[in-house]
C-alpha cells in the first residue's frame, strides 16, 4: 500500500453532528436504493434525472457530494498518539480558537510563559503531561522528549608540535552554537566565547572537546589538514556554549538560538554541529528544525547543520536525527577521501520527500580521520560534526567576502557538488553530491562552460525572463544545461508532511514561440491536456521542495539543439501557495545556471557580448576585486 495522507480538521460540534447525520442517511440510501454500490455512470444518470431520487433526510446534491468525497477517504478517526515520552516533553497542540495558556488552564494545567515557545508548542513536566493525556489526549498533535543525547564523536589524542597563528584583523565572523569552548587553546584570540549554561551546572574538560574542535576547523582548519586547503583563509568565531558533552535540553536550546540570532544580526552564517541520537519522525518536522526554519525565513541568515552519526558499533544506517531535518538549513553528511559515504553516515529523506542531506564533505573516517585542536591538544576525529565547519567556511567566504546573497551562496555550493554525469551515490546518503575542496572551484567553471547567476524577488504568480541569448552555431545551440534554484520559504510544522508554504516552479530552456521547452520536460503549468498527478509533480519536478536542481546528462552522444525562430532561452518561475496567506510575496530566490558546450569550445565572451546588447548588466565575479572591496569596507578609520 502507498502511504496515506492524514488530514486533521478542527470543526465545531454542530458540524460534526450534521456530518454524522449526512453520512448515516447516505449509507441508508446507498444500501436501500443502490445495493451498496454506486459508480460514475449512476451519478451521471441521477444528475440527468434518469434515475429518480426522492429522499427527505438529505437532498440530492449533498448525497452525491458525500458519495464522491467518501470515495477518496480511506478512513476517518480520532488520532491518539500512544508514543508519548514519560519525561519532560515538547508538546505541539492542535490549533483552536482558544489561546494555549487558557486552554491548559481549563483542564487544570498552569504553566509559565517561559515554557511556551509559540502559539501551539509548549514544554510540559511529566505530571502536567499526564493530566493532558487523561483529560484531552485528542489535543496532542506531536510530542518529543526534551532531553536529547548528542551523537558522540570519538577523539584520538595525539602529541604533535605546537601550532601558532597571527592575531585576527578584519576576517569574517562565523557563529558557532555547540558544546563549551576552552579558552586556553592557541587560537583563542580568534574566538569570542559565551557560556549559555546556568552557573550551577558542573562542567569538565570533556564538555569542551566537541565545541573547541569544531571552532578549530572554522578558524584554522587547513593548517592541520593541508590536504583540505580551501583557499578561504582564517575566520573569527563567536562561540555560544549551549550544551554539555553528552546531552542537551531541546526547549532551552530553542529559546537560546532565537535569542542568540536576534542579538547578533551581523553574523550571517551559523554552524550547528549538535544532533540527536534518535531518528527523526517520518510524519512531522522536529521542534528544533522548525524553529531554525522560522528563524531563516524571518532573518537573512543561514545555518549549516551536521547530518548526525551512527553510534559506535552500529553498522546499519538509519534516519538522521534532529535538527538535521531543517529544510532551510544546509545539512552536511560526511564522505571519506574517495568520496564514498562514511561508515557512520545516517540517511534522509525528510518527511519521505525532501532531499537531506543537501551536500557532503570530508569529515574523516577510520582510515583517514580529520585533525582538530581540543583542550587536550591535537586529536584525530571523524563525524559529520567535522564536515559541517568546512562548509560554514565556504558559505561565509561566499557571503561575507564575495558579497553574494545566501540564496546564491547555497545554490553555488549545491551546483558545484553536481556534475554532468548521472549521480553515482544514493541522494539520501550524500545529498546532491560532494562539494569541491577549493573555493575557486565553486565559483569558477570550466573553459567550455558558461555559468551565470540570476537573483530576484517573487512578486507575482509568474516571474520570467524570455531574453537569455545562448550562443547559436549554424542555427543550433551546442549546449547541455543545468540549473539550481534556492529559496527560503515560510514553513508550518502543524501542516505535517505539507511543511513548506510556498512553491516556486522553475522552467528553463529554449523558447519555442511563447513556450519554454524546459530541459527537464516540466509540463506542470502547460494548461489544457497537461495534467500532472501530485505524486508525480513531487517525485519528478520536486514540487514544494525549496531546492530544485535540474540538469541534462552528458552522455558523449549529445547533439546540438535546434534554435527556433527566436534563438533565445527563457526562464520562468511560477509561485504557488499552499495556504490562504501569501507567504510567497516578496520571497527572494537565487538561480545558478550552467551551460556546457558539447564540443569543448569556450563561448563565454560571445554570451556576455550578446547579453549586453540585449540590455543585461553583466557583472563578473572577480575574486581578487571582491577581496579588495571587502578589505576596504572592513578597514578601521581613525579620525585625528
């Protein structure tokens, strides 16, 4: 059987009673007049009055509506979740007309506002949870334990020569939310540290190992891992210690993260290498991921999150742990130096649909671990926790140094991880692929490629450009193409698997009259005769996914494409809303488009010239120039 889509309705008692009456009457009529069966032909004859209908309890129109609706319903019930934690729990209630605090008081639960995350998410103690389960279990939409065990990383300490580092100047700052930090390490001058744990919680050196190791990679990773030199330089870190070395309270961290980001709006890239041992739920997003998605929708920031690890001794992969189910964040899994999934890799997808992880990078493995700095000196480690910081470095370089938007920066990372061949590894393990080591290989493209970026704001149903002058040779386009679209939509956790509120549907390809012949044959909005089932739209065209990567495959037998009467290519983005509120209005997006000349010819200058003739403002991303601009902007001016 295919998975069923469960929809929960909030209805009044009057509507419920009326529904029962209509269903009861419809069942009686169906059994008495139609022998328990009715089909499309019979419905047509009833509508044409070829079959008489005379029943007082329910009018003909309502009877037929009930019959048609019932055909699509597998069953209906009152859902009661028996899998509820027995310790402190984060509870999500179904939304009603009454405020949560008043609703709880009505059944005898009094809680402080500090234990209310939003209008439906609360933290309950075991005794309060028991009252809720006894008096109103039907109000519970989702429940997860507040205490999460962190996925452990093994540290193999080594004796090595001391490392030095210059004092920081105007380098970009990356935010780190992790376990505690040791301020005695050699790079401590580069780290501004805040301990967010209560003063009465005892800590030890082991509580500082993970957080210190993560920040060491961000600040100075290539120094002790020269084989992973990325050309990004050093970074400053603002480190917030929110957890001990073994576990964390999810609710406390959720409140901490919201406060931390709100008070540090100048930081654009945040690294979060904490993750739960437990698998994510296949039917709803974790509270941790939901708050991160909300923060990223409301603020111009981006989170890089580790994809979580298998525990020591586990050999069979299983689902990733929270908060690696965050849709707007960049989720990073680990590969070994041969680009094979690491031995401890966990897998997506999220909500049985969203591709997670997004990308993969080198986090060390048994044969070739990663080297980090800890309170006890240098150590060999392995884990997704140590793959994520390398991606944070690259994102910060793209955003802070080169001045690119987060949409474009995320898109460039994903685009660089994809090739022109068919993907060799399971996307649920490696995402879209492995990101190149060097930052120049993320920004630059091959000589026989044309790569350009388009960014904009979704204001209408259709955002389009039919004016892309792809070079023509002998009335043909000698190219194959790929495109990556990224945006940060509003999300609704209470929508379950229907999590993202806005869909941007991308079409890119040659113009044939007023139609775009999309490179992935996207016919969703072609009008009459092009019906697409929702299941196919999701599977084939990634409908409702906030990252869409479409591409043609290089086979060695690719042929030039016919240039139509208007030898141009077009791009179209159609905005679709899931809810009544228009969350897509004003939504920013970024698109990275790459064209590959199948004969190996460099045609970039021809493309730029034609684009400028058509009124395009073409700005090349010159790394050296962007660095000069960044350095000038960050200079401190002393007034005499």
